[in-house]
């Protein structure tokens, strides 16, 4: 957005929503800093609201450079904790509202029995270790040949390791499959259920 003249912005920050990942302050350290006790962002100079002491508002004039930085900080927030408004026009420049004014809706178009294609790069073997409460994933790059084994406690840490650290560069649907199976195995561990890869969980079947 191009602001050729100074603009008055109203910035709203919801501390309750903030997850403290510091993305905002990387974009605009003059506007946001980190509260290491609360592990949340601080919107510098903002006032807490009477009705909600963890909701902060800052309204002031910004030159074009600082306005762009403020918008970049708000857009960088992964959890929509920051909203920015043009204070004079009352228009949202970065909003936490979902825009439903224009989108495409599709109905599912996939038949697994007819359309499933094995990933030529390999396949996963997934196990729930009930004794150690671990999730185990082995990746085979040829039949019955394990090339990689990853052990962890949560689906998130395992698939992030596989996707972003090990960089197997598999098909997107293969990673989606991994996430789905890991979540099933994780649920099985939590509730003491039997986990069999590719089968739906049977809530009556205890490990
Ligand atoms: S980017 Fe959002 S979640 Fe992250 S610290 Fe800033 S306000 Fe908090």
C-alpha cells in the first residue's frame, strides 16, 4: 500500500491471542517488542482497554515508511493478534475477519480405490510405541529397506523434522497421509487404543 502523505492508524493488539513468536517485532521493532515474562508481544505506547486489560489500542500518525512497517508487522502475525485501521476513514487495512465475499467452493472429487498411486520415492511405516509413549516413523526408499527412522512425541515435531530437516521432497499427498496417520497413532497412544496403519481407529479395541 502506498501512503504518500502521513496517515493516522489505529492499531489493535489482542495479547490473549498472541503466541509470542516475535514475527511482528522482526518487521517493526519500533512498534513491537517482546515481554520475556509474559512471553507475548508489547505494542509500544498502546493503552489497555477498560473492559479488557489484555486488549491494547494505539492511535497515532505514521509517515509512509512507518505505516508500511506497521502493516507488515500486522500481516506477519500468524494468529491475527494485530489489526490495523485507517483511523480517519474507519477502514480495516489488516483485519482479523475472514473475507467471505469471493471464493470458490468445490465438492470432493477423489476415489481412493481408483486413483491411489504409490509414491515412487518410497513409503512410511508408522508405529505407536505404547510402552515408551513414542511415535515412530520409518521411511523405506525401497521395499523393506529402512532409510530413515524418526522418533518423537507429537505428530507436529515428527512431520516438521521429516519435511523441513530431512527434506525427503515427497509428494504433497504423501505428507498429508503422514500427518493423518501420525494423528491417528497419537490418539491411539493417548487413549490406549490399538493402532494399525491404514485402518480407522476402533474405539473399542484397547492396546
Ligand atoms: S506476530 Fe503475533 S503472535 Fe507473534 S509475537 Fe507478534 S503479536 Fe504475538
